[in-house]
C-alpha cells in the first residue's frame, strides 16, 4: 500500500508549490490511471513515490517504508518507466546482466515473451533503437523485473497505433495478482480498458478517486441524438454521432468508461464521486 500523507513539494526557482497538504492512498493489486492537466504533478508524484524526489513536509510510505529513505528493500520492489530516457551504448543482454541482480524476481523468460509480443528480438543493440522500440524494450524489462510496484509515465507516447494495441496486450498478459501498476497519461483511450481505478488530480486537489466498478455502477457512457437528451444526462459533448453523454445509469446495461468524457465531466464539476 502507498500512503501519501499531507505532503508539500515545490521545485526551486520561485515556482509555486506542486503539492500543498496533499494526501492519497493507493491500494495493492490494482491498475491505476493517474490523470490530470499538464502541470498538475502527475509525473512529480511518481518520482516522489519512488524516492527520487522528497517532500518538504508530510510523508510517503510504500509498504510501511518511507520512500525518501530509498531503502534497498523498497527499491527492489519498484520499477519506474519514465516518459523520456536514454539507454547506454551496449547490448540488451549486457544491460540485463547489469540490472538483473537488483530485482530478486527478475524473469528472463518473461522478458523474452514481452519482447516477442512487441515483435523484437533479445539480441538488440540499445543505442540503435528508435524511440518506440526503446519504450517497448524498457517496458519489457519493467515487467520482467517482477516488482510489486510498477510506475509508468506516459508509456504510449511514441508508439504507433499497432504498438499501442501490443502494449495493452502485453500489460494484460503479464500483470500478476500481487502487483500494483500506476499509469500516468494523457492518452486516456490507450489505457482505459486496462484500469481498475481512476485518480484525477488538479494540483493539491483530488478531483476523483474511484474504482471503475463504482463509476460504471452509477453512470453510463453513450451516444445519443437530440431527441434522447433526457434529465438523466449529467454531461454531454457534440460528436459526429450526435452527442457523447455521461448519464445516470438507473439500472440500464453497463457500458465501458469513456475516460476523456469522464475527465471533462469531473473537471467541470458535473460528477463528484469522492463524497459518495
């Protein structure tokens, strides 16, 4: 479990605080979608959780260990896939050999399986890869590491459409019951089918902290024509099919969540599940 308690954090240079008295609890065995506008602190929160940044006030604990202390026992159970990174000029096999000892459950068979799903071999030269290939390799290593906590910052940036489909399949097939995954993203349609829980942030405010099941229990996401716009509609956006709407479900058939529509409805105050 991750406990973020009353943290304050700001970067230097006279910038405004990213977080002030911010709290959040993230449970185990769940796939979280971390959503918010640019500059709301999504990436910062991931770096705070793994201890690469430290709050000036408050605390963050991962399974009871303070993240800022960066204890080896904690770090061996966390893997962060940043939005941007560079590989050293070496082979994949050499890179794995260097990093494998840090992760007690590192599994080379899982690595090979993930690479194969991404249509990559395991004899790559890391400094010769495209951006999309680098992402696929790094995500494969992350899954093979076998950590209890996996953090991904904009994992689908740089991936083409077929690769995004591969990404969803690789994640779904290689997540284990004892693992928590937090995905920070703006590309909501790339991940919405994977998520168990949605967290929406706006600076130090939690706009939404709800499970997908709670959301779909209460709301339906549909397309309607103007004649179907009843009092059950809580939010609507025009579309080529008529209008994309969030409506009170009222016992109707469950629908898939449209995260972009949900985000806009929450940001405008049309939906508030935090107090329910």
